[in-house]
């Protein structure tokens, strides 16, 4: 099973794209930050329906297992964690900030 981020129509054919790894890593990073700041009640919103569905279902595809298990473990440090989908058109500010952070981020992982 491969988690797919989006399906687009091109000349009558559906083209499916894999879920970008930065979405999973961004969610894990947000949960890490919530844990570090001792937030007990958190609501995360993502513009990826597939990511929200995978996390909430706890049925993790092999290629996402490690990151999604990290997310699950991190979420257990909070009393209440809710993860939901929000369309990009309703989340423009956060989308802009995330894209800016990705462009300016220098990874320390090798």
C-alpha cells in the first residue's frame, strides 16, 4: 500500500503523486515542539487528507511506518491530540510560512 497525496486529471487520465516526505516530517516536528513546550491539549491541522487519515487510522503503510510511529509516540505525551484536514485555501498563512521555512531551512540530518 502506498500513501498518495493527490490525484490530478491530465488529458482524461488520473495521475497520482506520492505524499511528500516534508509533510510527514513537518507533522513530526510540530508534535516534537508540542512535547517540548509541554502542551497537553493540541489540535494539528494539515492540508493533506491522506496524512491525517493515515495518522488517525493507525494503519501505517510500510514506507511511512517509522515517521508515523514517531508521530504516534510523540502524541502520547499530550492528554488530547486531534489531527484534522484543512484545505490550503483556508490555511494560506500557515502554507506560506511552511514554504518559507522549507526554503530557509538548513538540514542537520545527513
